[in-house]
């Protein structure tokens, strides 16, 4: 049975660093598996890789001819994948910034890209209403998933790698067995565009963020709504689980981020500092990363009494906000193509 939760404000959390370098809105951000670096994707058609601790820009990735809408590190940290409204997906060498492969096939803007847990596959979501899965090493398209009635804005793999979840402008989420191109469940209940989706650590639940201003928690097996979170005063663009699933971090057009307690819907922290829409968030240990249409990335520290980012690998962190462990298996070598 679902429950609607009206949130309180929660304790404020101060930012500990801003990262300035993009010339326009920053749409997506992600930590590397070790937490030492982060990558950002921007309306300025570039990606940037940053040093988290000192705030320095390490390298700029250039090659897209449109806004860069999504980015992610591979599980081994050696590669970055990006998606753009130029209809292309690109794989880059993280250390050098060299473009390795361009994945072509979508017929409209590509809003989201994600590595599989092993890093051997990449999923993409597009305004052409499809979700596609590609082989990382070769760039070969493996499957095309059709079923959404409108643009698909988000896609993610389950932690066991067997399923995908997608979120769409048609106000639904869909769960797929991607290997055999089968739609398993349709999650219906949002009254506006669904911007993001995320599997819980045990894959039994799915989290979604929507234009309707709510975050919803779903049972991935039955499609039932478990809980509705209300507290943001504007559309919610992104929501993710913490490592152990006990917390939720969300980013909103109301210019704030919030940390929620999953089982009660209580707001634990509110992050105020961005001057415009917050599009995306990521988490590593006690650090939360955010990016905004104010052209800035920010890192926030959720550990009380600490004024600087914890060194990557530090153990004195809040365990609920630690990242999922990196998978040991690395994808096959990627062959560079035009």
C-alpha cells in the first residue's frame, strides 16, 4: 500500500566547493569509481573531468556538435561515455580525453547513457522513443527496446545487470529484460514527465523523479507505488538511492537538493546554494555532487563538522551515503573508431 509523504524542510547543508569552468548550463555529473575525479556534461557542447579535492579542471573533452546531456564513468574508471542532442553517443579515454568510439543509430536527441555494472554494455535513452543497448568494446548495437509513447529521458541498469528501467515523457517508467527485448512492467502514476529512474541496491524497488514535483518509490516486481515524496516546490529532475538504499538524494527546479529517509520520507538535509535549476546529483561517501543551469557544479559535505572533502578512500564516512562497490570485471579493450 502506498503512502504520500509531506516533507519538512530538514537541516541545511552548506556547500564546500564550487567548480566553475563551463560556459553554459551543466546537465549531468558523475563521480569516478574512486571518488578522486568527476565528469560533467554541458550545454556548451563539452565535457570536463575535474579533480574533486582541489577543484582543478583536469581535461576538456571536445567532439559533440550539440548540447551534451549525459555522462558517466565506466566501472573501472578508465572510460567516460557521453550522450548529446547531436544524436550521438561517444566513448572517451578518461586519462587522455581521446575519443575512442561514436555510437550511431538514434534518430533524435540522446538524453541519457549508462554503463552496465560490468562495463561491457552501454544503455541509451532517446527522444526517438527508444532505449538501445550497445556493446562497449565494439560499439555494436545489441538491442532496441520499443514501447514508450514519447521521448525517453532516463535509463539505468539493475545492479545484477539483467534488467533496465526507463523513464519517459509519456509519464511512465518501464522495466525491461533487455537480453530478450521483453517489457516486464509498466509503472504508472506520475502526472507529468518522468525525468529519472534508479534501481535500489537489491533491485526490488525503483525510484523516479518527475515534472509533477514528486519522487515516487515503486515495487519493481508488482509495479505498485510504495511511497510518494512531496517537499520540493517545483519539478524534480533527478533522484538517486544511497548505497544501502536508506537515503534518497534529489535535485529540483526549485534550486535545491534534498536528502530523504527512504522508509519515512523525512527530509534529513536541504542543500541551498545554486542560483537556478539543479539538474543532476551524484554521491560518493559523505560527498554529494550537483550541477545546475547556473553553469556551476557544487560539492556538499554531509558529514557534520567537516569543512573539506574527505580524501578518496577515507573510512570515517556516513555508510548510508557510500557508493556502490565497483565491479572487478573490466570491459574488453575498446577499439578507436571515427
